[in-house]
C-alpha cells in the first residue's frame, strides 16, 4: 500500500508573509492514489480578523470561528494524519506556503517540497492553455458541482479526489485480463470512489486465445 494525503486549506487572504492565516484545513487519505474514506477536517481560529473579501469566497466569518481551536492545538493531529507520504493539493505551493507558515509559528519543521504533488501543474501539462481551476476540471470531467456554492475545504478535497483520479488515469485500475470474478472485484473497488457506473471490460474468447498464443512465445512470462 502506498499512502498519500490530498489536502486543501481556506485562509484569511492570499499571503502568509503579510499575516494571513489558515482558518480551515481538510484532508483525504489516499491508497495508491484512490480515496480510502479516511478524512481529517478542522476549523481554526486565526487570531485576527477575516476580511469580507475572503468570506465572500469561502463563507467563513470570524464569528463562526469563535470556539475553534488555534493552529497549535491541532498541529499534532494534522501532522500525524499527513504521515510521511506524498501530499497532493490543487495549486499546492499556495497550501504548502500557508501550512509551513503556521508550522513555523509553532517551531515545527516545514513540509518538504519534495513531498508535493500539484494537481494544477498536472492539469496544465495535460490541458495547456485551457482553464484548469477546480471548477473547470470538474466540468471537463463531468463531476457534479451542485453542492459547491462556496469554497469549502472538505468538499473541495472530495471533488479534487475525483479530478485526481482522472488526471492520473485512475479509471484504468478497474481493468483486468483475469477471470470475471477478479475483474468484478477491481470494478467494485473503483465504484466506491465515484458515482458513475463503471464499464466492465471483459476480453472475448478470441482475444484470450490471441493473448495466450502471444504469451506462449515469451521466455518466462510473468503472466503465467
């Protein structure tokens, strides 16, 4: 199993070096880049105001954060959830910058950039010159956006998880040339991730025979 974590933040503004703070963080655990259902979600008191311009984006006011913990109170739980695997985010340098600024205030080591997976960079490589915001990618991949009336870190994580599957070719993990029962298991595993009905790809008898003939010509084939 290869565990990684997809995460998103909401903030008071755009620049942690000018005093902007994290007010929400949400994470989804991934197993081989597919969501496991394990989540982490916290609202955080920023110890400052939340500008109206920011509230219009994410809908979070300072009053809503009145009883929320400060970052130092949740940092241990967050780092434990992050673990030591790769960290996936959309426009990851933004989220890394804010989390690292908060970690610095707690005298904790920064997240290493070598752990970063930026889905925005992946999207730009795949769709150069096209809009690659989370909304644009969801529309491109026919992912339901009906619940996204404002930015919400946990909802954004769930949407981004579906986008990430598309960007990394995750649908292909449901394919199998093995027996029908094993193929069904693979399809079931994928079906837990999204709401779309997967297509079961079953080879025909002629295709199986052709494959067997090809494999028979190989020296020590791994398929046997």
